[in-house]
C-alpha cells in the first residue's frame, strides 16, 4: 500500500514536472520566436509594401518575356508591391525613353532585359545613382547593377557544346561538321553562350565549325542561313543557336532538306509550348530550357532580399543563376512546357 502510494506520488510529480518544463519551454519559445516573428514581419512589410517594380523587356508578345512578366507581376503583387510594365516592341529608342521616364518617376526597382551589352549601360548606372535598384534579367550590360537573374551563359554554352561533341565528335562516325546560328552579336547572352559553345567544340579536333552567322533573333533568317549551309555541307552533323524560337527556322530548313534524321538541331530558352511542339515534331532535337516563370519569381525574391538589407543601389552586386533542363525529342512530354499566356 505504502509502495503503491509512493509510486503514485512519484508519477504525479514526474508528470507535473514534465508539464511545467513543457509550459516553461513553450512560454520561452513563444516569447522569443513570437517577438522575433513580429519583428521580422514588421520589417518585411515596411521594406516591401507599396514599393514599385517596373519591368522593361526588349519586347512583349514572346513566350519568354510574357512568362517573365507573369512571374514578376504575380509575385510582386502577392508581396504587396506595385507592378508597372513598359513594352518597347523591339525599338531601342522606345526602350531608352521608357527607362528614362521610370528613372524620373523614381521607381524603386527596375527590371531590364538588355538588347546588347552597351546601349543601356550608362542609363542603368544613372538609375542606380538616382536611387533605383536595377535587376538585369537574363541579358546583362557592361554595367554591373544591384543584381542579375538568369542563365550562366558560358557554362550553358559549354554544356551544349559538350553534348554536340558526344554526338558528332571523335568516335561518332559522323562528319563532325557544326554550324552556329548566332542571335544578336552584341547581346550578352549570345556573346557568352557562343564563347562557351566554341570552347567545348574546340576540345575535340574532329569537330569543325563550317558556318558561324548571326540571324538577329529572326527565325526566317535562321532558316535561310541553315538552308544555304546545307547546300554546301549536306553531311552537316549539327546546328546550334542561343534561342530556341529562332532555331525553329533552322530546324524547318533541315526538315525541308529531308535531313532531320542526320542533322541535330539544338536550341536554348524558355520551356514554352512551341518548343515542346517542335521537339515532338522533330523540328528541334534537343532544347536546353530554363523556366522563365520561375525566373520572374526569382527576380522578386531578389528584390525582397535587397529591400530588407537596406543596401544602396549597386552596393553589393550579386547573381542568381537559373537551373537548366535538357529536353529531348525522344523523351519530351506535353507537360514539360508551359502553355502560352492568353492576352
């Protein structure tokens, strides 16, 4: 009886002790984490709410730029920020005018896709000197601003070059002939992609670059360039370019020549519906894709981080590089690509 009573008392004291310990821990955690959570939330809201994010692509109406806009706008508005977009429709003068107006308006964050490395450099520097943080999207200028979000173009070009070497190089039994279709010669994406591509191709003596021309992002020009190359080099092994939509023209030329089973067509860019359609039809053979909707979200994540650090524009430049997905005509699925965004 005595033992049972002592055991019951001990059990009761143990349970009470555990309860007190748990309660004390909970109160302490609540006091600390609760206060911290309120402080973090308050600082976050103060830093981002009501701030303006302005987006200036080279042109809207393309899957790539439309996906970026969707990703940036939805993420910015969800964070309580205002969103503004200016569409220069491929016109550099309109682009510089739009950016100049946004600088005058003192927008908080400016997201820009550069048409080439130089044309906007001074203007972006002026924006940051005026207090606006500049995020350069996928295509950089010679001015290094607060942030860059996009592809690591050198390693991206190397990755595609290495795949071409595997398919067309030593031991493949193929001609080793490769044609490069460049975009805009002075665009950062094109410059560094081609640098990485040529570096990888140059590591195998069996590879020869038989043509290297610029199509200025135009699928029709890419088609005509490739058609001419095939007439001179009917044993071509592969053709590659930095933008998949442009390379649809090259793929069509290969298909018209009846060489789709021989000539590999490589592209790069957003995982948009036209890309998956081209892979499924054999117009493209491989597409090295990045998810531009998620890139848009990364832009806003970068902005939220900048906002809370209190850094001055350009004070601590950084880069967020996007992961690459390899899409193959042999394995592609309809769900691998985003549908086009209805207007």
